[in-house]
């Protein structure tokens, strides 16, 4: 039986995959936004960064990371995503 910590790690790993859903796939913007909300609730993303994901939720082909970079918000999130 998995411990609570292991369950949380498994959930975080699944959400990490979802926040990295490829651009252009049907419903990918909403998928990325839902996963971003998970990281926001855990305190791993600021509100300005989450707002970019919200704006991009209906725009499956739009890269939220480019907008985050352009708005100069979420520098820590960009580092985590490997987009320094």
C-alpha cells in the first residue's frame, strides 16, 4: 500500500505531464490550465503565471510559456519548465 507521500508524488508527476501537454492538441489548453491550478494550489506557481494559463485555456496552440516570458512574470516557473 502506497503512503500518502507516495500518492502526492504520483499526483505531482501526473500533473507535471499534463502541464507539459503538447501545443495544438485538442483540449490541451484546458489540460495545461487544470494542471497549472494544481501547482498554484501547492504554492509552486504565482497568480500572474496561473492567469496566463487561464487566458490560454481556450487557445490550444498558444504557448503560455512565451507569454509568461513576455509579461516578465513567473521566472521561477520558467526555470522549472527549463525555459530560462
